[in-house]
C-alpha cells in the first residue's frame, strides 16, 4: 500500500502541475484575448501611425540633443501629436538639462610629413568632450586594446594621443553584449589616457560595421584627472591607423575639436495617457527618450521608441478598449547625456497619488520585435511568460530575463516592474549614434509591429495585473 | 479503492508524460551538443564566409537568369568555391534550361494627349512575356482588383490594357501570405486579361513598399489563350494610375517590350559535400538556387541561400566534425522560371544508390533566422521540435509547420523530409525580383547566422536521424 500511496500522492502533486499546465492557461488567454491580439495586429499593420510620426519627428525636429532647438521642437511636436490623438492629461514636466554643443570644427589629420601632406580621418567629438586648444593638438599616436595595456605602457604614453582600438567581438549573438564589451573605451578612455599623461583620446567607433562613419556617444571625466579631448574614429580609419603603426616607427596626428559645454537649460519630459476605467491611479508607463545624438536624426535611437509609445496608446484607444488601469506614454528627455528626465519623473510633484505598477521601454531600435525582456525577479518572469501564447501570435513570444531601459531604471529602483521591448539586434550598432541613424534604415512594418507588441503588453498588464 | 486505482492509473499515465518531458530531453541534448552549438555560433560569426562569398557571387556572376552568361559564371564560381574549400564529390549535373531574354526596350508611356506629352512609368517585362508588336501597343487602361471583377466587365475590357492593382494586404504578419494573396495577378494576369480580349496586362509590383521600382517575376500563358505582353509597374505608378482613372474618363498608355524566348540551352546544378563517416549513402541536402532574376543581383533571392548552403558545409568541416551521414550543398539551377534543376536532380543517374533522408532550403532572403519550418507531417515536427533548446541558443527556436522550398519540392514528393530556413520576412518583398535586391541590403551577421542554423540542423539530422 505504501507504494501505491506514494504514487497517489505523487499523482496529487503532478496532476495540478501538468494538467493545469500552460495548455489550459493558453486556451483561457486565447479565449479572452485572441480576438484582441488579432485586431491589434491587423489594425496596427494596416493603419499604424508609428512610421508616419517618425517621419515627422526626424524631419521637423531633426537631431535633438538635449538643450538644442531640435529637442524643443521634438517636445512641441510630440505634445501636439498626443493632443491631436485625443490623449488625456497631455502635459510637459520641466527638467534642467546639460547642454553640450558640437563645434564647427572636428578634424583629425594624419600628418604625412615625408610627403608633405595631411590626410583627414573620419572622426567626431565624443559627447561631453572638451575642445582642443586653438590650433589643435599635434602628437604621436599609440594604439592600445585595453586599459591594462595602457597602464603597462607607463611613461611611454605621456604626451601622446591614445587610440583605443579594441573592436566589437563579432562572436556574440546579441550585439548589445559586443557593445558592453567595448564601450568602456568610449566612456572611460579619456580618463584612463589622461592618467598616464596622454593629451587626447581617439576611440574606435562602437560598431560591427566596417565603414567610414564615426559613432559618437557619451564620455566621462573624473574630477581628479585632467580633462583631455576625446573623439571617435571610424572603424576603417582605426584599422588603417593600426596597420600604419605596425609599418612605421611613428605616426603623428593633429586633432582639432571646438565643442563646448554651456550652462544647463530647461527642457521637458512629455506625457499623455489613456485613463484607467477602474484604477486610474495605477499607472503603466510605456516609454522612449526624446533626445538623440546630434548625428543622423535619431530614427532608431530613440525616435522609434517614442513613436511606438504614442502608437501603443493610440492603438488601444482606436480599438475602443477601455483599460482598467492608466496607460501612459512618456517621452523622457536627456537619456543620452545625463538622464535628467528619467531622474526627475519619479519625484515630480505630478506623481503624488499615483502608483506605478509597470514600465516598459523601447530603446533598442525599431527592428522586428522578438519578445519582452523582464528586468525583474523570476516571479515576474513567470507571470509574463504565461502570456507567451499571445505574443507568439505577433512573432514576439520570447519572454526572458534581460535589461529594460535606461529611462525607467529610476522607476525600477523604486520597485516598479520594468520591461524592455526585445528586438533583433544585428543592425542596431551599424546606425547607433552616427550619421547612419536615419529613417531610411527603419522598416515600417518592423517599427509598427514593435508598437503592437507594446500595446498588447500594456493592455494585458492593465487587465491582468502583475 | 476504485477512486484510488483511477488515480494510480492516471499517475502511471501522467508520470512518463511529465517526468520524461522536454526538460530531460533538453539536458541530454545540451550535454551532447551544447558546446558544438556554441562553437558553430562563435566561429560562424567570427570567421563566417557567407558574406564574402555573396559579394563574389553578386559581383563576378552578377544577375544570372537561367541560360545567361551570368548564370554560367555562377556555376563556375560556386563549383570552384567548393573545390577550394576542400568539399568532396564536387561536380555539376547538366540540365537544359529555358532562356528568356529581357529586351533593350521596356517602356510604358502615359499618353497625355491634352498636354502633348508622354510620361514614362516605371515598368519592366514579366519573365516569360512575349514582346509587343513593333512600335508598341497603345490602348486605354482599365483597372481591376481581381479576376472576378475583370470577368464581370465582359466586353468592356476588349482592346484595353488591364491594370491588375490589388495591393499586398499589410495586415498579415508573414509577408509571404501577402505575396500569396496577390501573386495570382502576376502569374495568371495575362491569361485572364487575354480571355476577355485585352491587349496587354500591367501588374502592380509584388511588394509592400511604396516606391518607384518595378518587380519582375514569372508569368504564365495558357496554350488555349492568345499570348499578350505583360509587365510589372511600380506601386507608386500603379497608385498614380488609379487616381488618374478616377479623375478622367480615359487614360491611354503605350507599352513597348522587346523581350523574347530563345531555344533552351544547357546549364547545371552544382554539388559538393562532406561524406558521411558511417552512412555515406544517406544524404542530407542543404540547398539554394543559383539562378536569379535579371534585376538587381539576386543577393537575397537566392544568392543568400546558395552561399549559406556552402557555408553550412564549410562550418561543419572547419569545426573538425565528422558527420555520420553525407551533408550535401546543392545549388539548383532555374528555380525562377522552370524548376528544371529541381526536377532533374532526383532522377539524375548520380542518384543511384543514394538515399535522401532530409532536404533543407534557404530561399526567403538572408535575414535574421527565426527557426525552421517543417514541411512534413506532425511526427517530423515533433521530432525536430525536440531540438528547440539548441536552436534557441541561436535565436532560432521557432520550429513550426510551414513551407520548405521550391527546389526541394520534387524531393519531398518522393518522401524526403523537407525543411525551410525560417527568417524575418518584413523586408523581403521590398527587394524581391527588383533592382533593390543587391548586397547592400544584406546584413552580414543575419546572413551568417542563417548559415549557422543550417549547419546545426544538418549536423543534428546527421547524428540523430529523423
């Protein structure tokens, strides 16, 4: 009998696990939401507005680094878009933002003294860099692949320009991993170079692509360390410099940058929503960031995320759905060089009486969605994973642990469940922070589908809770 | 006791289903193949040759419609590539192919009689079309969206040029569904138009994109029906014509095509392989088609599939694996307008003593792979689905029923398990059969990853059987 009892108990244990398994959950969800998913898909693909809005944003506002006129045009434009679409509670929330301005001159000349000529390299200042002294900096260049290698050079680096030339590792499936493995060169290169007495930092562009386009992005200084200028150089020119350095005893560059940091200026986050019918005080944020680097027009980074957030709310409205909770599109200002909007949002006076239950951000480009990354505990993962069957109908059924977004990190720190729209990553860094990031690189269907996934996610959170 | 016995029996039934479930299979597979998958991924992404080979194919061979010099250059090139990579049994198998040649003139003028001018539209002849009489065909155009609408016009269509203008349905998730929903206009438009006495067929290009590029592709005639010329028109011009037809009583076009069909000529399938160590007579085919339309350079359709097939075999060799069964790359000739290579392969004398156990084709462009479509019964689906955990490591874990490929259809008819490489489909028809299908539309990483998925699939079939 004991054997049988064990089996009986085992059965009691197994039956609920197996029999109420995902199959039953799936059929309940499909019964409840199957038609809605299909409507999101068809109406979103047939009548989606994301691409049209992105065209407006990238032409009317153009590039829009925090504090620029373009950024203020983007604030006005997205606010008016939301008003025009009949969103509720449309308003801006002011924040002070840093204002770094690219100079009219950014030049790096390879001084070919033997042949009496100077060959220009493809460079651009990194965001936040100081200018060079007038007339530029002329110095020999040395190449390193890591901070360790730089430190080991000791005094040999003094007075030189340091070329940080560790490429992206192409062997990673997710290109963000390649980025994370290389971006320390951009963010800390100037600090580490200055520590050993170098006069400037030149950083290989953060991309897999072999081309002639420099990619900008944020760099940092340390208050204890002298501030030296820092520029990105295209991957092709970085490779050429490397070859040259192996051929010659010495290679001299002249770097000239006229960028500058001006006093902070006021700017804004932009907000609009559809009010919850049962729990209007419970907020689900769907976000992008409105600022973009002053190269290209920020079509993928993060124009895509902004228009998708607006479109997600628009879609829910246009389907005539009445979500139980408030679904709020937030365009954060200043993600790229300060996070001022992201930091201000959770503590703004407007938050009084509000409870945020989830935040989702799209900030990996307007590429084909793969699913949702859950920046949270495994319980949240399991909860959202239950909905996979619905997202699979959008080719976006991959629900896994992963990063959410920079702008919603301060919300996450305050205990809000945070999610990221997961997309195909192969092409992102071909465009990221460069003149390549323009709307012709965005496929309208891929962009709209991302918005559809966000709309469904927000709606499910609204109806099912987390 | 009966109640308990029922539970006991239920338990006996449930335990095997739940306990030997996918989790155990997964851990066995990961133990056996996890390292191999990782090596495929890293070596395939770091040292992959697909993109380099595609560059050669699209530049050295260029466009390569069956019977053209480009096609013969493609035969030579891929044969030499496989020889150079040390493939075994490298050879060509001759087939006779049709030879249709685009004329030097393909023009469609919108005759603006009032303003004494003629406005050229963006058109190209459809593959297989007859020429117009010398001097072209001048006739009024009528627009229809379906064959039913055309038939209902009756005599009203006689003497006219018929514009088939039903667009792609954007509401489909998979763009191949949109294609299937519109392509009858291209394949049968000339037949249906001739049936009602029309003098030519003009077909809206098979694409979601709104642009000025006409997309060619195969069209058919019926032996019982007069052969009238047929051309594709760009989506923008199709839309403009439609607007004009709603504004004016009559719109006249003059269509001139000088294309022609010449006698059949010899061409070849190209074959190379890695011989199986235990069952060399058991063949796993990995395929693409070597011919491409004479617009663009067939980078996605199907240069991608060809170089991925070669790369899949190369990868398996370069990892030092010794597959039990033979893995064979086959470049089929003449997929686009006759399937002669596909039909000849299964009945060629070289097949004597061979048993084909699986065939996979990549013919949906070199886009990010999503998984494998199983063109077979549900047993085969279940078998391949067991391997999902391995393909998930390549972001390609979607294993579902679906089409395989045109070239391997004759193998499938003979009972061979058939599979297709499933990829993101959003961008395919932006390029398909048009001047847009060039290598700059191919992302190297997405292309290589497709080859990696094929390599893994072939290797698993070789080791695990089906």
